[in-house]
C-alpha cells in the first residue's frame, strides 16, 4: 500500500535536513546531508543554487528509499 507523505526541507547553515510525514503527522523517514556554503567576505554567506537543488534531489531520493512505498504529495522549504 502506498503511503502519501508531505516533506519538509530545511536548508540549514551546516546541514540540510528533510523529513517525510504521513497524513497523521507521523515521521515516515528522515535524511540529512552537509550544507556547502561559501564565505567570500566576512559576514557573507553564499550557496550555489545548483548545489542546493542537487542536495534536495539526493535527500528526496533518500526519503523515498527509506520510506518504502511512498508518494510525495507536497514539499515545503525553509532557508536562512
């Protein structure tokens, strides 16, 4: 049986985290990867958008693999 999940992604300063929740709010799967930031000047923080997208793609694949037979209904993002 397929479980429909909603995914939350936090593009954090040290780790990008993702969690998949079922319709009752139970955690189905979690995944995280280190976040790559560039600091070209003091107090500046930049991230290559292509790297961010690649990281999210990998996390979604990890969530689906860990969650079993899941279908992603929605994805929400939080970033600094």
